[in-house]
C-alpha cells in the first residue's frame, strides 16, 4: 500500500472518530435524531460499540433519491399513474422482476426503519411506513405474477398489525380510546380477510402464523384498551373519592407507568 493511500485512510478514520465523539452516543443513549439543511431528519443509531447506522426518517431510509424522487415507491407509482392516463385503465400494467425486487428490497429497509420507530414511539412515522409497504404489497398482488407477489404478500398480516397499532397509539395520544378501539377492530377484520385468502390459496403456514401471532396480538391489544376504558368508567362513577385521594392515586399510576416504560433520551442537544 502506498504512503499516499495510508495517509488518506488515516484521515478518513480520524474524521470518523471525531464525528462519533461529537455525536456522543453511548450505551445509555444509543440514538440521536439530527435535522439537516434540507429539513430531513436523520436517525443515528449505535446498537453496540462497533456499529453505527444512520437512517433517514422520510423517503428511502438510506437517503438516496432515485430519479430525483423520494423513493422507488414514488417512481414506480408515478409510472402506474402515467400508464393509467395514457391507456384509460390500469389493466396491463407491468414491472419487470428486477423492478419488483427493487421495490421489495426498499420495503424491507422501510420495515427495519418502522421497527426502530415503534421502539422510540414515533407512531406517525410507523403509520406512514406501513401505509407505503401495504400499498407496495397490494400493488404486487394486483400486477405481479403470483410467485413474485407472494414474496411480499405473505407478510401482509404483520403489516396490518403494525399499521393498526400505530393508528391506535396515535389516537391514544389524542386521548381518544374509542377511535383507538375502532382502528384495532378494523385491523382484526383485515387480518381475518387475509387469513381467508391464505386458506383459499393453500398457504396454510402463512395463515397459521398470522392468526397465532399477529391476530392474537391485536386481540390482546384490544383487551388492554377495554380494560383501561373499564377502569376509567369505574373512576368516573365513584364521585365520593376526595380530591386529595384522586391526586394520590394519579401519582401512583404515573409512577407505575414511568417504571414500566422505557423512554430513551432521543435528542441530546
């Protein structure tokens, strides 16, 4: 290796070391969210001492803008819209196998991102990413050969579950448990429809996994929501409790919640 190459490599490593020192990630605070000049947010994650990742919060998780657009999802859907305008219908629209591969790979990276965002309770972002991934898998179902479409469509139950939970969590943030219940009920119905499709098309394994895991998760989530609503009703009916006792009960509940919920310090600026 030439001396010039060694010097260049040294500068790169030193620059990386300085960047990591400035970002100041550690075991207790492994995530930072940075806003860059174009307004986009970038999530920097250090899951261990030797791995650092950066994930763009919008568009493609890697920040690349294919064909000047936010994602391949936007690019291929714009092709569909143009095709429909030119032909008067969507019938006959096609993508190559390589184009489907590109869409599915991008969806997988989006899945990785919304798992992270669910962990740090950015539910609006989880909803957006699952909306897009559902749109991709439904597009494949409509236009791709069945063997290609199934590579994505088999995970639709999981997408519905995460999308429903995100919508419900957003409603709970607005102190609207009734709407949260409606979102969960809609998700349960949609997963039921998907399970029916799996059985009719001899995908029993996918139906079994979806029913036992994702459907049950939504049912348990719904039970928790109902339990919270029942507790709230009982508290409202008990008008004889003094204001001092109410305050004491509220403080106890808050203390329990704070002990149960892990909320990492996201912005450390």
